[in-house]
């Protein structure tokens, strides 16, 4: 039996096409994933992300435990409510998962991990907690639902739908969270747009979802979520990195806090690792197909691989995230093997799109190829 | 399932329409486009190519996935719908109008051996 979220019946009633995602029966789209994508870039979209697992880390030693378990440093979270993106690494420096951690109070944190890795993460972290912080508690919160409202109008539509949130979150800065009445409201997301991620008791999820739909937010499935995060240059666990991949080869060096004096899991392995691959974007320059994961990229420095590929609704072109040989530079033209063809693609700096704006210069891209 | 009764079908989700001049046009079914989702690329076969029944002759790609298009019968490709290159979403809008290519069958009786609407519905929901 696949697992279901508190909004499952609501999705079915809305005619969603459902898909298995990490053991969860989740909406892929509610009609057109391209229309849903545009709704997020232009107005506001609504995502059920209750399949992700919230974990509470509380009590004496919680901070020390997370400083050891995570490759990024929770001590960077000075103000209460501040959020941090981090990887959890294994001893070989491979990525066990990527997550968001919110500092809610001294020695009280909320961690949100991926759905497909939740059981593995919990076992890994709990085994570590017993040793590092025997007095801290690690509590999985399957009693909670999570809804992301994303897009330029997302905050306004959230306040219209749930007016009680307005006062507490009007001044909330990006990458900060606010606790109010059993709900955690975070100004975070996975789309490259402004918006909120709401964590609330499961029993309140349907009412909140329906109020957000009534306020004009468009329900969006995992299809749009994938094209949005890809345009925003954000990695997807299991695709762009996994336990066999170093974060340094997945464009995640910025998430490793390697200031001296902190011993985190995976640190020694990262410090031994060779010169990293180039993790970059690709834009397909000619017709002939869609860039997809596992396609081979031919560059002047050798072969690379696409880790995620799709059709970008904002650009109207196929785009990808790719792991390329060291030495590959932004602006280079490479070839991607798509079936029997070798299609030209441009290597670009990530992201492709942020806050509704295209950040790669397509005019120049096209001129250079002619 | 939307399935015009005057068409023939394949288990690989093509529809086949007799055009009255000895050729047949081929597209993918409404069920197939619904499964694929938003279609963003259609690659039909080249005109003049000789194909065997069941041979891969083209590809259709949605945001989600790539899917091959097959020849329903042996014959020669005698035309392609170039309009789909610039407007692949037409396949989503009306799959039974968005023909992809025409084929002149070597043996007209091969068309009769394809699935009818009821047969396809059974095959597609299996």
C-alpha cells in the first residue's frame, strides 16, 4: 500500500493524476503541468509537500549533535527562526540526504528531510544522537502536514486565505520562519519564487488547502515542482546527488561550512577528495529532443553526464543539470547524445530562472551558434 | 476512454485512419497523450522510408518522458505532419486530429488485422 498525505482525498476529488513518489501516492498534475508551472512563476501555486518528514531535535546537546551530523553549521543560525540548507554526509563524504534546518530556540530545531530517504535518515541520525547527545530528543512528526505556497503573489494569497497569519509574517525575511498557533510559517521553497512553506497539524490541512485555493492559488503537482526547481538550479536528491556522490561534485560546495575546529561527519573524506567536477546548467541549442538524466555529454575535457533534464516552460527550451569534467567552462558549447543524435548545448551558470526572471542570456547564446 | 469507432488501433497506442487514397494516417491515442502529459517534441519519420510492422519510426516527448512511435503495418512513409514540430501541444489538444505521418501499406488487409476500438480499450486498460 502506498503512503498517503492528509490531502490525498482532496487531490483525488480535484481530478489529480497520481504517481508513486518514494512510496507515496502523490499528485503529478491536475491537468497541465506546464500551466501549473506558469501559475507559480506569474501568480501563486500550491503544493502538498506533506510526504516530506519534519523532525524535531530538542534538548540538551541538540546543537552539538546537529553541528556534528550536518555538513553546514547550525551555528550560522544566529536569530531564532532562521533556516539553513545542508547535506547529511556519510563517512566517505557521499550525500545521505539534503535538508532544511530551522533554529526555533536554543537547543530546539526543526529539520525537514526528503520523503524517500526519511526512514534511512531517521535511523542514521538516531544512531548518531545516542552517542553524541544522549539527552536530546529526535522526534519524527508524522502528525503534521506541509503545504508550500509559491509565486510572486503567494504571500498575499496566503494572508487572504489565512488572515490570522498576516501580522506575524508580514515582516518575515526570506529564509526565516515564524511559529504561530501550532503552525510554522517559513519564507522558503523549492521553486525559485517568493512564498511560504506552512507546517500545520494534519487535521487542519484540508481546510487550509481549500482556503488557499479559494484565495486564488493554483494546485500544482510534482511535475511542475520538478520543472520549477530545475529552472531554479536546485538539486533533487536521488537524481543530482546520492550516497555515491560528493557534494563538491554536485554544485553544493557552498553548503559545506569548512571553517576549522568543527568535526562533522564526512569532513575528512571531503578534505582528501580530488579536484571536483563542474556542476552546471545546459541549454539545448537545437531541436531534436529533450535533455534527460543519464544522457552523455561530450566536452573538450571528456565525457560528462546529465543528472536532471527537462523541458523548461519559462525558456521554451530543454534544460538540464549536468556533472561535467573539471576544466569545462560556462559559455562552452558541448554535445549531448540524444538517441542517435549529438545535439549542441550551451554550458551555463545556474540558476536559469529566479523570481520570474530568466538569468541566462538567450540572445547571446543563439548568436554565438550561427 | 475517447475512441472513435471508425479508426483502427495498435497495442502500442497508435491510431490508424484510412484516408481513401490507399494510404493511412497515424497518430497517438488520446489515452497515450493523457499518460504522457504535456507534449513538447514530436519527431516523425522521414518521407520515403520503407518500414516494417512494429518498427520504431519516430518519437514523442512530453515534459515527463520520451515514447517511441511505431509503424502499425509494413509500407512506405508517404507524408509527415510538419505542423507538429512548431506546435506539439496539438497532440494534447486533439490527439485524433494530430496525425503524425502517413504510410502506404504494402498489404491493405494488414489494416483490418489491427485492433478495433473495443480491442484497443481492452488492451490499454490491461
